[in-house]
């Protein structure tokens, strides 16, 4: 019955959307799962998304009815009262009844549209009594997640695009086969249990981003220095994809969001496995690392977090991101570079406190020994203990 009802709503919405789009109405949406463009919203899997879907259908139907009525009367009048039939133009002054009618009717239409919309907006803002709270932090250009409350508390990770670079870059006109989830795949999924209320707290580390999953009916801005929140309660297991919905810089298109909804049993298993994985990867910040190990570890950290802005060659992007080759902050005293990574610098360089002391020390060591920097600066090897002391 539910599938049948949803199918009817889809048909009505699609027909109305096509009619409206033909006359400039932008009822046009992209299926973010990577499928071709379609004239409809994503299939809802939460109650809020379902209400949004129904509102979308209602508004389009109202617009379609008004369109048909207005243009129907207009075309009928043009045809029935044309000059060739001997029609004579009438001469009359304003009508009080007509004035009242075209004031009251639009008012009633607006009220009829506003009441259900207000109910949905109020429900969208009710983040109380959540079973799970997750903090989503936007970075240029990736997402960081921290499980703040509920089962899984303490889990934290970065989620980065995994689409291979050779699928993205233009190879001088040579086509490269793209994967099924091109630009919509990440290394770490956000995992949540089915039928549980999940509160998502959003913020950003640099510029404004927006956390959006169309199938959940969720779109919330992530603003530096501010904390916003939204929520969803997925009713169906599966993998749902979204993306940053706020223009946030040159790689705005490369920071997707992937949420995996599991059964409660499988979610509990994932939580335990994730906590065990984090514990196993936890580094000892007091350990003394060799230069070779730090450089190898730092290259991985650099490619995952820094190369998008400063390029793999360290040359940066003129006018946007500075070169790290022979840069005073890189070849100079280590304390200066540590301070920049921990606290950020200006609008272009965010703070990277979410990285561990070992990761920060290793990426600094890598930049001091990579490219033409090797052998040119002071303090070529930075130990995690120095980062720990600077925090």
C-alpha cells in the first residue's frame, strides 16, 4: 500500500514538475546516487523527508491548477471573443466584487500552503530526545565526524573522497572509465542504526559548508564559530549519499557524504570493531621516531589532508594557497610550523587540531624533507612530543 501510494505521488509530482519546468519552474533535481538527472526529489526514507516530498507534490499541484485555470480562461477569452467573430470590447470600471475575490482567494491559497509547511519546519527543528548525537565538521574539503553521545560515543574519524584522481582530471581529452559512485564515495562511512533518532551537530573549521542527505530530508549549514543541529530517523537500511550543498571553494564538488544505516545488532558490532580499530591505531606520542618512519607516515597524512590545496608537488596554487617549497615556515624553526598546524593562519589555513600529535609531527617532517626542502632547513625531524608540548 505504501509503495502504491508513493508511486502515485511520484507520478503526480513528476507530471506537475515537467509542466512547471516547461515554463521556467525549477522543479528539477539530481539523483545524488549517480544516476541520470530526473524530474523529482529523492525517494524519502524518513518521516520528515516524506512530509517534504508531499509538500513538494502539493505545491506543484496547486501551481499546476492555477496555471491551467489562468491560461485556460485567457486562451478561451482570446478565442471566444476574437474580432473576426464581431466581438466588441467592453467599457467598464473596476468591480468591487472582483477586487475582493482576487484578494481573498490568493490569501486562502497561501494559508493553505503555509499551514502544512509550518508543521514540517517545526518538526525539522525538534532535535530533542535523540538516541545518538554526531558532530559533523566541514573542512576544505572533507568531513570530520565525532560520536558525542549514545552508543558509539568516542568514535571519531575523517571522511574523504575516494574517487581516483585519474577519473577526475582531464587526460587531454582521453576518456577514463568512471566508477558507479563517481564523486559520491568516501573512505569512512557515517554509520547509524535503523529506526533511531540521530542528532547531527554541524560546524566548520574554515568556511561555510552544508551537510545534506536528500533521502533524509536534511540540509544544514556548517558555519565556522557556530553550532547548528538537525536530525533524522532512517526507516530503511541501506547506503544513502549526499554532498556539501554550500559553495566552499575549488574542491567543493569533492566532499561527499555517505551514511550507512544498519540494523541495531550490526551497528553494535560496527561500534565495537571501530573502537578496537581506533585503539589499535593509537600512537604513543612519547615514542622517538626515526626520520625514515616519520617521512613515510607524513607522506600519507599529507596526501590525505594537504595535497588538495598545496598540491602533491608542494607548489601550492598561486593566489590561493602558498607554496611549501623553500617556505620560511617550513624550512625555519619547527615551532613556527607546529603553531600554524595547531592554530591555523588567516582564512586559507585552518587549524588541524583533530590530527594526532604523531600525524602532525610526521606531516611536518615530511614537508621538511620532501621536494627541494631536503637538507635546506633547520630541525628536519619533528617528534610528537614537541607537538604535545605546543598544544
